[in-house]
């Protein structure tokens, strides 16, 4: 289901205008696609921040003059420290259209102890129905053992989607924890270190 947003079209551009919008609690955005001229928009800050938690959310934009447009979030720019929304790039979509999106990989289940499961590729690029974008791609590691690997071509994709990512890229793996080995190496290095002048004086 599309997330509805009442948006305003803006005429002022540039860093200064964008900064003023953010001070007012709004988020600057650009809507483009299908060969149309880009439309510069102002979005409600709080509502947009909630929606942007799902970067592939489908939006129904209520534009000026009563027009409505379906759109997907193409890119999110955030403040490097505060992580607030700085700017959004939106692309227009239509019913029946296919789009490329990055879908997060989520592991399910537990491997056989003491092995741990690792996500080697955070997102898969898929070709999907623009109006039915999956929230995640599930990878089952339950009962798997050390050495288990899942490549992109092995992943069971959500219905109606096609894989764009190279089939030979490693997505997830199971391996024994390496903490003890790293600790032993650190201890050996510490024991083999030569004493400094200060430590020699203390002795």
C-alpha cells in the first residue's frame, strides 16, 4: 500500500533555500522520471522521516492542483552526524512498470554452534514490480555448519522478482568465530615486545 504525502512545489533552489526548508521542519526533494522535467518539492519532515525508515517505500504524492503521482525513493541524503533527512530523490512509477531496487538481506535461523552466520552482501539488486516492492530478502541459515555459503544465485527470491546482482557474489556465510585466535595472536605479540625505556627503568 502506498504511503500518502501532501507535498508542496517549490520555486527556490540552492543550499540556502534547502536550509530554510529544513529549519521549517520540511525536507527538500526532487521528483523525476519518464523523460519529464524534474519537479522540486517540499515534503513534511516528520511524516517523511517515518516513511524513509523503509527506503523502498511506495509513495502517493498529493501534488498541487489536486494531482497525484506514485513515486519511489531513489536516494536519501542525511546529515553526517545528526542523521536527519537532508534531501530526497524520488522517481515516478506507474502500474505495471518494472524498476531496479536494492533490497536488504536478512538472515533467519541459527547455525550449529559454535559457528556464526555472517551477511557478506547487505543488499541484493532486484528487478521488481514498482507497485509491489518487497521489504527484504530472506536467507535461511538454520542448522548450517562451518563452511556453509550462500551465493546470489542460490537465494530464493520474493515472488515476481528477478535477480540483477551477479549470481556468483557471496551473500551469506557460516564460519567459526575467530575471537580466540585473534586474542592469542595479540598476547603473543605483547609477550614478544621489547621493553621500553620507561619499563626498563622501572625494572
